[in-house]
C-alpha cells in the first residue's frame, strides 16, 4: 500500500464513526496522481433522515479534510454506492 493510500485510509477511519450510526460508510477506491476516489454509502435511519449528507457536501467536506491532512491530495471524487 502506498503512503498516500495509508494516510487517506487513516483519515477515513477517523470519520467512519460519524457515518455508521446512520447506516452510511466510506471506502477508498483509489489514490492516483493526487486524486482520491471513494465509495460513499449515504446512510439514513428513521430517527435522523434529515442528517443524511448529500454526496456533493460529503465530497467538499472530504476534499477540505484530505487536502489539509494528506500532502499530495489535490481532488476527491465520490462515487455513491448502492444501498
């Protein structure tokens, strides 16, 4: 596993707890030429339907987080996973 992959995985591991209570999740698909591709499962449950983060908001959040914390990340692509 390349260093960037490892560092991105660590950041994703930190944010997973905020996604899983609502049934969501995120998985690293690839890191290539500074572009991180992730699979995003938008969570939801009966108590917190309005808490679901749209994929574009999640991409912006993740882009800010990863470009700040992982040297070399220039962009993030989010692929919505089927539930």
